[in-house]
């Protein structure tokens, strides 16, 4: 890639991220309020002092007596309130390059990752990522500040898609191993304890990685996946030819075939079960379709966590 092409790519990525940032700010100001922060932030156990309420603070901490007396909102501050550090693990497997509609799963998942990173920037958190693909990995340790997070997000969005030639023909298998291109040991040291680890990927049927229990204790883990409509249900009544990026070849899909429909239904059940095993808490996993609005899905996710009082 030439310098001019690289500059043009970075410019387009930053333009997209600024659009995402505007949408996130609008959502935070009009819909989420303090709910994003409350859904993640751990709360201290010991009262410290009363301080002025600022936008984004947890409204549950407002001291209404002091607020009424002084005529402006004040909140209770607790000792050992934790700063939020977000670490995104973007598992960039070739299967993400499938798309039955206008957008591939990879494009949709990158947009979801960008929205999460912009949420962190708006809420003054630390944000980093680990991008892993068959070609290698890139680690960006959590940073704070709009400019640095924008730069990190642009770096993630600019990661090249894995070559389709790296895909090996395979049959979906619930016991297949987690891809070995994810550096799990490095991941365990990539962020401070109690950070939020959001794993974004396709999550095919497979067993949990070695050491996942340790990671789940070190971090607050969440799983975000993108689902193509064909992932859930094959199109009925048609025979279609499409490219399978995992098999690396064209395949025929027969919507009239009872055998194909049954095999696909079994694969869907296995995929859902392995996702549940990785993230047993229903409020720690999010599935978004390629034809759904990603920001709306995130808002519903945070509302659901707040409705049950979940926090770090």
C-alpha cells in the first residue's frame, strides 16, 4: 500500500469513527445517561464525601437532601471507585467475511467494536484492543483520552482481513479447538485486574480455551457476536450457490433439503450452547444481526444490565 493510499484509508476511518462518536454522544445524552458507566463501574463500599454531580455519574448516588438544600445536584462519593478499563479482543477469523446481505459479519462487527470504543472515550475510560487473526496479532494497551482512543480505534478498523487462502476445509464440530492464533497468555497480562474484557467474534461451536476460567476471574468478561440471518436459518424454497470462506470454496445451499435444514439446525444449537458455556450469564453476552442497528442493540444491552442492577 502506498503512502497516499494509507493516508486516504486513515482519513476515511477517522471520518467513520467521528460519525460513530456523534451517534454515541447523542445516545449517552438522550438515552443512556449514567447507565453505561453504572453497568460497568465497580462501586466502593465506604462513603467518602459529597461532591457535585457531573454528567455521566451514577444517578443512584445523588444525595437528595444536599441537592435540595444547595439547589444543584450533588452525589455521594465512595472510596476506591474504580476506573473502567476496556479491553476488546477482536477475533478476526475468515468466517466473519461471510455476508448474505449488504454487509459482511466482519464489517458489522468492526462497527460494533468502534461504537464500544467511542462509548469508552465519551465516558473518559481507558480503552485498548487485541486484534488476533491467522496472520498474527496486534496489541494496543488501554489508553485514555479522545484523541488516543480515536487513534486506537482507527488502528483496529484498519487491520487487514485474514486471507481467505488461510482457511482450511472443515466440518462444523462442537469439539473443535479455539483458534491457536489468539495469544491467551499475553491477553491475561494485557490489562489491569478487574478490567472489562469484551470478546468480539463469530463464536462457532467449539470448546473453551485453556485458561479461560483464569481469564474470567481476572477480568469481567463479555461476549459480543455478529450473526448473519443465514446463521440462524437457511433460506427456504431456494437453491443457492455461495462462497464459504471457511471451506474456501463455493457451496450449494438447498433450502428444500430436509437433511441440510436438520444439519444446520443442529449446528445452530451447538453454536449457541458453546457461546453460553463461555458466557453463562445471559447479561454477559450480546448477539446482533447484520441487519440490526448496532447502537440500538448496545443501548438495549446496557438497559438490561441496569434493570437487574448489574455492575462491575
